[in-house]
C-alpha cells in the first residue's frame, strides 16, 4: 500500500541545493508549495553555484547555510529544524572520480553516513529521501534493471554512490528510520555544470569549440529532463513506501553521438566540431531502468525528449552570463583530464 505524506507547510532540508538538480528542486518546491520552507545546506564545491538560486535568495521561505554535510555538529543543529530531508549533496562527475576518488568516498559515503546517523536522533523528521543513481547497477547491453537487481557499479563515483545507497537501506532496516532511496537516470536541463555531457557540448558548440566524443560516441544513457525528476521526487515523498527503492527513468535511450547531432543541428553548427577522443576508462555502455514501480505511484515523464533538449539548448543560449563565469574553470579540469589520458601507457 502506498503511504501519503504532505509537503505543504513543512520545512525541508535540501543538501547540495546549490548544485544542478538540488537548485532545480528548490525552485520546484517554492513554486509548487507556497507554505513550504527550504533550508539549503551546501559546501559550495566547484559544482555549487549560488547564481542558480539568485531569483529566490531573498524569499523568506528560503535559507542558505554554507556548510559541509560531514560537519556533524552543524548537521545536528539543522536537523532539529526540519520535518523532511532530501539529500543530493555529492561529488558527481565520473571523470573526476577516475582521476581522484578520495572526495567521492569522503562526501558520498562518509557524508551520507553523518546524515543518516544524525537522523537516529531526529524523531520529528518524517522522511529522508536519499538521491542515489542508476549508475549503481552498472552497465547492461540489453534489458532493464528492476529495483531488486544486484548492484555492480563500475566507476569510483558509482561505487561510492552504491555504498551510500546501501548504507541508507541498512539504516532503514536496522533503526527503522523513514528512508526512501531514489535511483534517477541521467538528468539534463538548466543550471547543469558545463563539465557534464549536454551542457559541455552545448556551450562548446556555442563557442565553436570541439565536441569531445568518447570512443565511438555509441554509449547510451536514458535522458531525463530535470523538471520531470523533481516531480518524481515530489511524488515519492508523498506516496513512496519507506525502505523502498524507486528507479526514475524516462525510457528515453539515446546514444551520445545522436545527442551531439541534435545539439549541432539546433544551434546550426557544423558536424565538423565532432572530435573523437580516447574512451573513458571503464566506460559503461548503457544504463537502462525498469520504472514500473514509480509509474504505479502515478508518475511518468511529461516532457518529450526533443522538446526538453530544445528548451535546454535555448536556456544555455540565453544565459551566457551564467555559464561563461564557470566555464573556464571547468575547462581547466578537461585539460588536466586529457593530459592524463595522453600520458597513459
Ligand atoms: P552537482 O555536482 O551539480 O551538485 C552537487 C552539490 O553538492 C553542489 O552544490 C556541491 O557544492 C554540493 N556538495 C558537494 N559536497 C558537499 C558536502 N560535503 N557538503 C555539502 N554540500 C556538498 O550534482 P547533481 O548533478 O545536481 O546531482 C545531485 C545528486 O543527484 C547527486 O547525489 C547525484 O549523485 C545524483 N544524481 C545525479 C544525476 C545527474 O544526471 N546529474 C543522475 C542521477 C543521480
Ligand atoms: P556524463 O554527463 O559525464 O554522465 P555519466 O557518465 O555520469 O552518465 O556523460 C554522459 C555520456 O557522455 C557518457 O557516456 C560519457 C559521454 N561523454 C562524452 O562523450 N564526452 C564528454 O566530454 C563527456 C563529459 C561525456
């Protein structure tokens, strides 16, 4: 049986709310729940950006706390003030985890541990949504992963997320805490840091820079528009069963090269920008989710992929002041990354 919870009138803690999905989720909450308050706890790593929340920074329903989810004292104080937690904060870029996994273990695993452990002494918290990822299942050529499939993560990022995901489950089983785990597929949309595939390719194309396709560009992801993901999180908060895992996918499998073609076509740029580069180490071929469980709660994606991609491309086109500030820094990492691959034996 599905449960029912309400978000209206509550104060929620959103961790990692200055990042891509977190900031979209905060916008979504404030827009759809006029009496709901949000506390955003974010360390502002390279991926955290308060510009994502500029339009709501003075909203009395919104509060920003600059801090680390690993700071137990701070987390304990914040937990006293909230009735729900949505935990996004993480290191999230696979390529960075390949070069240096340390921060991934420290934030994604240990940081999640600090939050879960604090939850033990916060009985008024009605729900804790742990945002995991489809990458915990690993890759598969055919078929779809159901929520009870075994986990076989293949990047240090995915492995650290799998550790956090199962730790969240263990805290549900052991301490009977109100935890639900979500495994979304690849998100795209406004405010995504331009090191990730779609914003990197759109902003590079806008600047007539090469578009670095890994391998043959044939790897497949299930692309989910971020607004649809936010609605899914909302529905799981309302109706999801405690202790359960929910896949969130759009059943929208597209090869990287096809996306690159659509981006250059939308921007009227030449295909000659395509640049085939050495493949990512351990590059997962395909992610694919069986989403019948969340469909049964009444959610399905609303945006067609073509429409959502066009909206996204237009957003980056119309907001160069947002991405130009952070692009240079993201390219510093890209240069470092390419150097690493060039020098590998
Ligand atoms: P992001 O990298 O854009 O943002 C991460 C945010 O977490 C940043 O604001 C950063 O400052 C903050 N953060 C990092 N370490 C922190 C710490 N120790 N304490 C407090 N804040 C910290 O990430 P995203 O793409 O928005 O992803 C959000 C969550 O969703 C992550 O848990 C990620 O694993 C998961 N996820 C993302 C996708 C995707 O396609 N982007 C898909 C599935 C799951
Ligand atoms: P990414 O956005 O890093 O997400 P993830 O690896 O977590 O799914 O990459 C999406 C796909 O795009 C993945 O197959 C790797 C590929 N990719 C490129 O081909 N070139 C790039 O420069 C990047 C960043 C990704």
